[in-house]
C-alpha cells in the first residue's frame, strides 16, 4: 500500500522503516528543516530496545548512548541520597535488554539513516496544511501540492495538526505543571553529574532529573515544578535562567550549575482526552500525537516505538480488503489498556515526586530507603512496563 506519514520524529521514522520492511511504499512529511536540531536528551527503556533490536538498531544506539548503572533518588533540599535503583547489567539481564540515555539528535540520525537506506523519502520543510479523506483514500495537502494515500499516519507530536483535524473537539487541559530543559557542557559542572547514572532530585512540589549524554560531553537536565500560572505547550520557547534560579536555588547540589546555563527552554504540561479510538477512517495517530505522556516515567519515545510496531503487526496479520480499516481497530485495542496504565503510572509518579506535606513526604522517602535494601523490588514494581509491550522480555530475537 501507499502510506503517508506526517512527522519525522521517533514515531514517524520508526513506523516508516517498519512499514517499508513489510513491503509498503512510505513517504514522510516534516515541517522543520533537515538542519534544525532538537538539543535534548532522551531515554529508551528495555521495552523499546527489544523492538529496535529486530531492525538491527540496538548496536547503533549502544554505540552513541550512555548506559546508566542505576537511578539515584536524592533529597533535593539537603542533597542526601535516599536510595538507588539498579539498572545497568542487572536490568539488562532481567528484561532481556538494556536502558539507554542519548541525545535525541543521535537517535533521530540512527532512525533516519535506516529509513534512507530503505529508500524512503523524507520531505523536509513540508508543513501539512490540511487532510481530507473518503472511503478509499486519504489526502495530504501542502501549500501547493496534494498527495493521495491509502492511509495517513499522524506522528507529528504533542501539538499534532493531524489530531486537530480528525478530533477537533480534543482540547488540552493544563495540569498546572511546567518543565524546563537544558544541556550543559560537563566540564563546567560538578563531577556528581558525570556518573553513569540517572539522578532524580525530589523536592517540595518539584523535582529535577539529570543524566550524561554525548560520551559525557554534556549533561541533560529536566526540571519540573507545580505552578498556578498558565503556560503554553511550546517546546521551543526560551526563557531566562533567572526562572530556574528562582524556583530551584534551594536544591543544593545545583550550586554553581545554573550560571552555566546558556539556553533554557520551558513548556507547560497538558493532558488530552484519551479515547479508545486512535483513528478516523483512514487517518491514524500514534505516539505523542495520540497520547502525550507526562515525563515522570520517561516513556514517551518508547511508547511511540511500541505504537509503531503494533500498528505494523496489525496491518501485517489483520488486513482485510473487504474491511480495510479493520486492522486499525485491532491496533487501538492492543495498545489502549497498556498506554492508559502507563499514563496513570506517570501521573502517580508526578504526585509522589512533588509531595509537599511533610508527613507524606517523610513516609515516601522512608519507604524508598527501606526498599533500597531490596533493590529488585522497585525493578519488579515496574516489570510490567520493562518486560512487557509487544516484544516481551521472553521474546528471543
């Protein structure tokens, strides 16, 4: 079949190469320039790596990524470690795949190179103006040209045009939380941030995460905080470092760090209606375009990869020429409950990470410290995420 994809991010590129491997013709439309980079870190967990392994991508990712040995949970206000959660070889053995931290550009480059090796065309600087469809095809409309496809996939991110076109009543709800993100050269900041770890700093109504990328040349930082002030969902908007200093200067481990920030971006966190239907006729959604997930479990990219794989498997095994959209219902049904559970788990983490009540926070931190003596307990708590998905930990490639 002839399939058009809107968006050349993780979901768009993943679904493109998987569809092409099944023998379909694929074309990608991306509104940004090929030269525009997204200078942020990204995390891939074992559930995504087991899928990418099937497409000979695991070694490429491992060659450019950091392999965290553990997650250290730290009290942001006093700098004391609360507990450590093992990752590294322990998690790799348990889940039949590792956890990786890397620059988003590196992941996009790996996927893009594979896509281009498959002969898939990516049309950069090609913003989609409109989409229409009938019973037999879907049409992508650019400014001066139209393209007809058997199906169109919307993988155009959290501010998806495709979602707005097929579900115009899906309005976002501000969750009274904002996130900041920055990259800092590692030579400028304390050695604590250079360890092969993910560092999770917990505070009153806020938290921060850091991890090294680019062979430890840079440290990726994410700061999330509760706020009553509305803020737009624009990932590209820069703000002054003074906002970070105002909100996180009481995190003592960051003393001397904030003045090293050269570029800081901030965006609001929103929730969208979560329907059981992820498509309308011949137009399909996946990844953040379909189900944005709060960044408290680092599952955004991994779930986009899972979506892509399940969509392609549903098309491969369930396509019916008499009922050509039947496989889309199967795709949705296979993904809905798992993504719903992950979305809820991420929201639960948001509550725990941002506790303000002193007693509740003490109980939570004390509980983390106790389970630290049983390191496999926390891993087992999230085993349904990391062992699960369309390619389970029992699956041998």
